[in-house]
């Protein structure tokens, strides 16, 4: 049974870079069957897809965040990493790592999420 | 860009009754539509994919229907644990983009 676990700092200062890691356990990260995504949810708000990366390393991002986001894969460590630069208070959210099926494009596996607060 | 809307924003239903939640796409998305349930403090859980296929372990009281621009999630007989928030989600092939609806909160009448 595959599991996802997010990790990283819970507090980031404005204008700095948010960095999170998602570790995959109990399953393969190097499969063409999945897209590995980051999704966030601001307090009391809905879900916003940030971007995804395929096992090949190809990544796609939400156009609204594209200029600030990088997602990359470390297959040896079975990790998916997120970097979001120039953060503001609007980036305060619970950040989820999630696996989307290919094809189908639905999220069948989620991490528990990690709260990141942007504050000085 | 395809915009997803959900209605109503809040649905008040009595336990044991049926709940009908709506999701609409601004243009046809075929059957590329999924539904999720989110309980407070938890990650979303996949309920339905391909508009009508129940995910593994999802009770039969949850059903999905629709295609094109209009979709429905029906909960046939609400249990206490079903009074939470539900989201629909679409995937756009190009440009690659996952879009969630704003959610429907099902609360106790």
C-alpha cells in the first residue's frame, strides 16, 4: 500500500522560498502510470492545483503560479520536491502531495498535508 | 480555461435523506470528472472518477452521473460521517491543468 508523506518548514518568511518534500513509500515513483502533484488549500478555502511532474521529469504548472514554481523528482530517494519562490502571506496554506492516475487524471492517493505559514 | 462551478454552496439535509450535488463545467469535459470528499483536518478522499465509477472502498450510497458540462453526485441516504465538504475536479489535456470546483458543504438540517 503506497503512502505519501510531506515534510518541510512550517514557517517561511515573506519573499523567501518555500521548499517541501514528499516521500513515497510502499510503491514505485518511476512509473508511467502516475503524475506526481502538489496541491494546496488556503485556510478555509478550496483546493488549488500547483503542478505535477511525470516520471520522465516533464513538469507542468498552474499558469497562475508558473513563474514561481519548480517541481522536481529524485527517483533514488523516491521523493518529489516543491519550491515556491517569493512567497507572500497569500501562500499560507496546507500543501498536499498527491498521485494522479495516468490516464484518468484523478487523484487516488494523497499525503496528509503540511501547513506552511508565511510570516515574518 | 475551463471553469468548474458547484451548487449549492451549502446543502442542508436530514440524516437518512438523499443529497444531490451539482458540478458544472464551462465547456464540455466529456467524462473526465472526479468527486472528492474532505473531512475537517484531513486530505480529500477520492469518491468517484470517470464521472460515475466508484473508487475502491467507497460505499454504494455514493453515485455519480453526467457527461459533457453537467454532473451530479448523489448520496442516497446520508450517514453522520457524510456531513462534510465535497469537491469536483476536471483535468484538461492541453494545456495540462487540473481544476477543482469551489466545493459544496453538506450540513445537517
